[in-house]
C-alpha cells in the first residue's frame, strides 16, 4: 500500500538512484577486472589512469590520483599517479622515494607529508586529509620528481604541462589507506 501512494517524482528519484548505483557497480567491476588481469607493477599506471577516467565518468571531480605502495622491508614508497586537471592535457607518472626517516627533512613539505602519511599507515589509520599551500605543492612535486632522478629541465616540462589553476586554487588531498599502501585523491 505504501508503494502505491508514491508520487511520480518519488518514483523518478528512486529510478535515478538505482541507475546511479548500477553505474557505480559497473565502474567498480571494470576497475576490479583490470586490477585482477595485471601481470606486474608496471601496469599500475594503466590502472590509475582507468580509475581516474572512471571516477570522472561518475562526475567526481579530482585533479590528481595516485596508487601508493609502502615497502617496509626496502624502506620505500612507490606511487603511480594520474594528473587530469580541468581541460589540460592529462598525463601519468610514477615515482619511488626512500622512507628512511633519517633522510627526511621536516623543513620540506614533501617529506613532512610523506612522514605523516607513512606514520598514519603504520598506526592503522583509515585515512588522512590535508590542504597543502601552493608553495608546499610546488616543493612537494619538485622534490618527488628530483628524488627519482629527473633533471630540472624534466621537472620544468612536467610543471608546464599542468594548468595554472593546479598551482593557484585551493586543493584537498584525501589519502585512503589499505593493507599495502593507499589511494590518494586530490580535489579542487
């Protein structure tokens, strides 16, 4: 009897909600299938690209997304990232950094962030968030790319591929932890 009394608008809202739910399930299934078909870690760049594109298809507005793996034995953090800021040309990148704390400088925002992320993961936190300043973002990325051996010219080229709004507008970083690392999503 209760369902009969529903208005046309209520039924339309329910159908829209169900369609959205089915769409999200289909996205998750495509990402899961791709992840299960991977043969080695070099394919994580393809996976993060797919994840970014699928999230975008759900009208989730992110500018930067990373899959991050922590290796306690080797004391490194590896990340596979996809940057797709606004209408700018998207690109994928990967990096690897040491997590030996004696190498970290707390004066550098890159290392402060890495240290906070690794410590939160070690504690078993579910997630963390941050809102880095523009200057911290520039230092963060310059340090990450230099640490993996990229030249200043290569770093400058990467920076020019990123739109001005990436450097000028506020952003939020959300880091969601899992057993082996994290998924990082940066939104404007």
